[in-house]
C-alpha cells in the first residue's frame, strides 16, 4: 500500500499544481462580462473631505496600507497620524457619510477636534495586519536583542512621516501622532529617534509594561481574561478567527478549563508564536524588561511635546501612562511632558464622559478635556500658533468633588503618607499604632474563587448590545465581595471631614498562608452613605478607588519566584493604581483583601509549581490565609490644597 502511494505522489502533486494554476487563471467570458468594475471610484460631490489609500514603502521594501483624509479646501494643514493593528479602514469608516466628523466618530478618533481644527487625518495598518505587508509581531520590540531585524515601530513611523511630508501637498510639514491602547503604545515608539517633522505625541491609555501592570500580567498574576484578544489579534492577519463562546457565564468557562495553559491548548493558542512566548516567560525576565517602554524612554530625553493621558478606571492599561510619566518627567528640562488624568474607562476620553456605570460627574468630562486640553495642545505645536496658551503641566479631574484641577506637578499639593491600618474588629483606622499580634483569617478555596464582578460574568468585549460591559467593571459595586467569608474586610468610622488622596496608594500587607504560594488582592473602596437621596442607586455603594493583585512567589523579586514558607507572616509591598479622590463626609473608607480575582486573573494553585500556566488539577488546594493587623494601606494624603 505504501509503495503505491509513493508512486502516486508525483501525480497527486501535478494535479494539485494544475488545479492551482486553473484557479489562478479562471476563464473570462466576453459574451457575458463581469458587472464589477476593475476599480470603483466613488464620486465625492458634496463631501467635505477627500480620501485616498496608498501603500507607503518602508526602508526594507515592505509597504504599509495607509488611509489619508484631507478636508476639502485646506492648505498648510498639519497631519494627525494614528498607527494601528485594528484595521485602518474601519477606524475611518464608522459611518457611511459625506461628513468628515461623522465618519470619524468612534474608536480611535477625537473626531470633534480633528474635524473642527482642519487636520489631515492619516491612519495606517501596522506591518502584518489587515492591508499592510510584512510580518506581525505583538508589540514588535525595538531593533536589538528581541528583534534582530532592521525594522521596528520606531523606524516604520519615521519612514511613514518622511513619506507623508514629501507627498501630501496640503500639509504644512508638521505631524502629530495620537492613539489609544496599542495605538497609544505606538506614539511612545515614535519618540525613539523621532523624525524631525514629528511635533507632538499623545499616547492615550498606552500599553507600556505588560508584565508589571498592563494587559498580560499584574505583578505576576496572569490576566487570562485577555486570552480571547490574544487569539483574535495574532492568529490571522485580519482578525477573522474568533474566540468561541461556550458558556453564558465566563466564570464557568474558565473554571471548567482548569489552568490558563490548558485553556490555551483547548482553544488552539499554541499555534500562536506570541502565546508560546507568554507561557515561556511567566516571570519578569529580560524578555519583558527589555520591552517596557518606561524603561526605554527613561534613558532618552523626550524632545517632542508629549501629552500622556490616563484613566482612573482603565480596565486594560491602568499602569502605563503613569509609569512613563514617572520615568521621563524628572528629565524633562524643556517642559515637553504633560499629563492628563480623567474619570474614564479605557479610551473614555474620546466618548461621553458625563457618566461611568452608576457614577455621574455633573458634566461631560471627556468633552471638556478634548476642547480645553487636547485642542489647544495640538494647535500650539502642530499649527505653530504661539498665541495659543500652553496647557497646564497636569490636568487632573478630582473624583468625589467632581472638579478639574490644574497642577504644576503630579501628585499635586503637599502630600503626607498616612497609614490606613487594618485593625481588629474589621476596622480601618487612619493613623495610630500597629497591632503586631492580631489577625483576621479566611480560607481561600481555588475551587470557589472570588469573582471579580457579580455573576453571571459576560464575555470580554465592548459591545453593549451583547451585554459586554467589560470597560466599566472597575466601578462595579463591591459589596458582593465584602459579604463573602473568603474576603477580609476592614471599614472606617463615618468620616466627619473630607479625606483627599492624590497619587499612588501603597499596600503594606503582612500575611501568612498555609500553602506555599498565594495571591493577594487589595482594594481601596469609598463606601457611600446608606441613603443617597439625589441618586438612590448609590445608597451604600462600594466604589473601588484603587485595587490590584500581587502574586506571592515574587515577594523577593519579580524575576525570582520562590515558594512561600507555610504559616509564616511575611511582608508584601505593592502599589495600587493612581487616584485623585476625595472621600467625603458621611462616607467611609474600606479595604478588602482576598486571594483570588477570578476569572480576570488565573487561579493561584496555592502550592508552589514551577509554572502556573501548567498547574495540574491536584496542585490546586485550599489554604488558610491570615491578614495581620500590622498591615496597612499607605494613603497619599493631601494636607494642603494645591
């Protein structure tokens, strides 16, 4: 049988090649020709813009699909560029319309500013995605140890700007780059050896360090909720492969699968080069450190005016903008670096900023930011209009009081670190002496992990019509967790005076586990009065102001995982996301501590294994957790008004 197959192989190959050739040269019938034109040119009479698509060559010959939209009648206009892996065509076709602002309204455009100020809009597919040639690599690193090729996002941006300034006759030769999330990471890449024509960068909610606190990990805990994004983004050029929905409640789907590694195998993720890199690097080794944009930019003075944009309730990249600010602002001798902080979800600054979930801010905070901060910032540097006043170094919305603050630094005002102690009788006490002996205790069971939001948990996504409310989960009411027996809860007395914090709260946890590994989740919460007459839904509401997770094995170093000593009180210190919040009189301050946040993060088996991605069912065991009363959250208390 085998010998017959061997003899037939050449014939099969020949037939296959013949079939392929036939498919490539399908017959055309002149007696009944195709009714589809070789190239359709849409009339643009009545349109207030002209759109064209070009393939811009990079230095290695790869051509990138680029859409250029010029407002009709403009001359000497600046270019506002966005580079994206999310389909350039869809980003400039949110509606079929003859009006520029209408087609741009949606992700990833500040449409009112772009159209109102007469900018030439350019959106480009990054190499390897959608209409662009080349190979796609997730967050393609800079040329160096992780990228031996001569091209990266820095060189591609340089080459794109160079082509645009030479080939778009309506431009004044000034280019700005703007974008959200992955599209916000790309303006940071543009700051590395920037083109001389690059005059401004606006990284909004950028991916910066995906191990420390952005998309893939937080302090070592894997954000498995993003596995669907990984699959859809990487395994095909045009995101045609989709993550199948198998359960109404994501909690059930992830729990049934077991480990993240097992779920990855089940869904075919092992066919992705990026997934294989992630599971091979669970610790903060050189692979992650050499890609961190805050580390990269810290060694390069920023010469391009840059506006970093941060959202207080960013469910995806809550770490990045502040990390870059900390890294580059101390070296900013030319006053080129600015920061805006708003009460938004991920990318919320381009939408309606009047509400977020149940919260109401009393005004459209996003519209204010676009018109009072983004618009003059772009005009000053892209139009070269020195008559436009410089924006404040920091514009920060203050939640609680719902007011904008203009500051000269971040954090603003006189800051005094004050301990919010986790005391006996489930009390949270500002200041005072620590209790070195007392503790609260709970049992953490990996078979029944603490949900990160109220069940049923809808799939990750942004489609409200499908019930996907992922972007706003950080403002969900936390009282479900506070009533669980596997969550330690500490709450202050009712406040008689406002308590304002600005900056990064820091968890100082002293805890023990009966296991040999553990996760620790700390949440700082504003508890509303039992009744709120103006908005009854906020009665007793528990609003998370800041919260994060820490994987215990990294207590002695993020690149040095070690088993924990069972039943031994150990110290853990980790920062929570930045806040600018006032706890008002009549409110209370709460801290919740737990050991799972599921399925947002993969479960810690609570027994030390070399790689949690490959933990086996028998590794997952109950553990008794003790939170000692010497623990506290260090609050960045504002003692004087800015």
